C-alpha cells in the first residue's frame, strides 16, 4: 500500500512540475508592420509625381514630397509669395 501511495505522489509531483513549466507566458508579438496594417491612401510627390503611401510622404509648402531633395527643389522653384 505504501508503494502505491509513493508512486501516486511521484506521478502527482511530475504532473505539477510539467504543468507549471507549460504555463510560461509566450513572448509578446512585435508590432504590426505597415504591410500588415492594411492598405494606405497613396499620394503623389508634388515635384516628380511619384506615388507613395501617405505615411511615408514628407509635408511641405505646396503639397507632399517623396524626399527632402524634392521638397527643397520644389520650394526653390516656387518661393513663398
């Protein structure tokens, strides 16, 4: 009888240890990338006309631009009046 109680106690201990190890929280998932967030509205660069997502466009005088160089070139050609 003592042998059966010992076996049951050992099995219970193994079950508890394995269960505690399995309850570790999974690592947090990384934030979604822009591609995973869904489609974004597209805008055109005021200088060259290239289309790009609105989140990547740079605002400037006269519209949005695909980069600093095009924003500077546009603002040089169209001075504030």
